[in-house]
């Protein structure tokens, strides 16, 4: 088999096994925005399209021996994100609300229960630390909150996280299914993914681990490798239906773009961009009300980010992937200066 044909099959393998894997990444970025406002901390920064997995999507002419049924992949990923400031409608466009360091470990499983059908599940453990002079205060008890305006209604189940210490917890489950189709050398992958908070974690904090909202995403991926070329591209469109908070819709659309190049059978490099635009509250708040307490769950959190990455196939089972990205535009979101993601995947 020639190198070009191997690369084409690599694209197919990627689409077949990637499934909802990219959803976890996008969710994270979206969360980091949410932290801010704030939009996106709780979901990791998108781990854009790892073309690293290894299962061939059977084409209409494939041999009956070519099957993905019963195969899959497991992976573990580490992500480190640094946030400084927040995009808000203030003079200069950004408010100096402080800095947040976010680290996470994500655990993912993809499994093909039929040749063209796969399932995905993942959950991240998120650790955050806030430093700054604008903590989210639920009471006036902490030294950082003396004299601060706090919500009038008590929330004893909401912990104070913006104390400068490290706080870690499990975030959201992401459970999904996808259908993998090949048409004229184009890969089309519709998918559906459900986001469920793993427990009632604190969402009222600059360093909150997430938004604590249930969500349903319907999406479709299109991937193609240019003829007589080692270049490929991927486009992903999604719409997210999110749980309403105090009557406010935060449903939104998402767009992922990726352009990659196969340097060899082992190495792939890529550039990518992701974006989110949707509904949300953008008006003023009385900080003594429940609207303020839930403001991070009700804001629109729009953003766009760009990045680059690479995949290295250590052998036919293991793939090491790395990406780096940063925010280039945002509305009511934290300004993340960079996010680094490293992931090790094993196919079975």
C-alpha cells in the first residue's frame, strides 16, 4: 500500500474513532468562557481533532473482514490553561478581574458497537486556583469578602473557592453516540452528546470547575483529504440545547475548523479554530439577587480561539497528541492566554 493510500485510511480511522472526542475539548473551552461571566472554565479547552485513532470506516466496497465492531480506544489527557482578565462591555473591552489557573485530567472511552456506530464517554477532573481582587463572595465570612456585596438569599451548599488555594473536583460527564459514513472519499459523522454534571459542584466562583448545566449537542463532522495531497480538512457544526436558568436560554451554535498535513505515517501537524455564539443575558445585575448568583449560568459566553497541534503514532496501538491554543475574541468570557493539552491514546 502506498503512503498516500495509508494517509487516506488514516483520515478514515480518525473520523471513525474520534467520535465525540472533540466535544470534550470544545466543552472545556466553552466552560472557560463561562468561568468568566463568565463562560468557559469547566469544560476543557478543546482538544481539536486528534487524527490519531486507528479504525477504518468500511466503505461500500470494503471486505466483510474489515470491521470496527468491538474495537475502540481509551485515552488520558492533561490540560493546563492560564486566564488573565475577562472580556466585558467596559472601556478597553476587558476587565482586570484577576487570574485563574486551570489544570485537568480527562479520561475518555470510545467504543464501536457496530461497524458504523460508536459510543463515547468521558469525564474530567478539574483543579482551579484564583488570584485577584474580585472574588465571587457568597457570604462576608472569608477575609477576602469582608465589606463585599453578597447575595441576600443564603446558599450554604455553595463553597467559597476564590481564596487563592487549589480546589479540585470531578466536572461533567459527556456521553454520546455517532454514526460514521463514507461518501465519495468524504467522511460524514453526525453525533449527539449529552452533558451531565457529575454532582452539585459550586458554580458561583471565579475559579468554578464548571457551569453545572445539563446540555444536549447535535452536531455533524465533515472530513476530507485533498486528492494527490497530504493535506486534509475537517469542519464541524453543532447546536447545543442547554438547561435554562431562571428562564434564560443559553442555547448556542459551535463551529470547529481544522487543516492538517501528514508529514509521514507517524507524524501529523494541524492548525485549528473553534468558535461559539449563542443566547444569554448581557444586562446589568443587582449583586444581592438570585440573578447574580446564577449569572455564570445565564450569560452568553461567546468566543473564538485558534491553535496548532501534532500527533505522533508511537506504534499501531499508541498515539501521543499535543495542542496549544489561545483566545482571540470573546464576549462575557475569561481571556485565556494559552491552553496546552497533551493526550495519550491506546486503541484496542
